[in-house]
C-alpha cells in the first residue's frame, strides 16, 4: 500500500486520541479504493459503544477532529474514513433496509412521498445511491438544513427508456388496427 504522510498522521492522531481516552485499541489501515483509506479501530465492545455514540455521532465527531488535525499540519490529504468494529458496514445495511421499506411504500401507493429520518451527509449519499441503483422509478431529494437534513423519496414515473419499451409493447400493430 502506498500511503502518504497525511495518512500516517491520521493513524497516529487516532492512536493518540485512543491513548488519551485510556482505551486499548488497534488502528488498522484498509484501502477502500485508490484514493480512500479506512482506519478501522478494533477495541472492546464497551469502548466501541462510547466511540460510536448515538447514531454514530461520536464516530463522526472523531473523524472530523482527526481530519482537522491532519489539515492543521498543512499536508494535502487523501480521503479517509474512520470505522469502529465495522459499524459503518452494519449502518449501511440498516440504512439500505430502511430505504427499501420506504421505497416499497411509495411504489405500493401507500404514500405519495416518504420522508426518512435525519442523516449525516455520508448516510444520505449511501441512501441516494442505493435507491438510484435499485429503484430507478423513484426520485430522492435532500430536504432541511443541518442536523434536520433528511431524504424524501417520491415516485418519478417510469424512466425514459422503459417508457419507450412499454409504449412499443402496447402500441397496436397495423394488422390489429381497426378498419374504417
């Protein structure tokens, strides 16, 4: 793996924060893609609960603080995430399930639109992408500001290419057209 100086700093800052908090933990580096690194913190479950916080708020704050510390050194940084005991993976699956239930409610006509609870920017991005990939007939939009920002799901109709395919299937052929 080819990590630059800023990633080494991010890892060392995480290790220092964990030491200050008197937590026994290991910080592991995992390359997500060519430009993003995930720092996975492996620790005791009780410590993980403290580090993750309610709805991941403490984890987001920890990641923000480490980013600010790296930036304060004036070193350009590659993107990185901080994760604790695979919380982000579990949260992603939970968000996708929640979005799927909401999408089905909209598609079934239970409601014209469905507002999901407030989410972080990262979580909203996960939901937007999931719904775009899995439910192309739905549209999503972010509404609200700050900690109240959330996604609203609504029916956008059949996508352009599917409309053309369905129209071609339902148009009567010349042989079927009534004679006048």
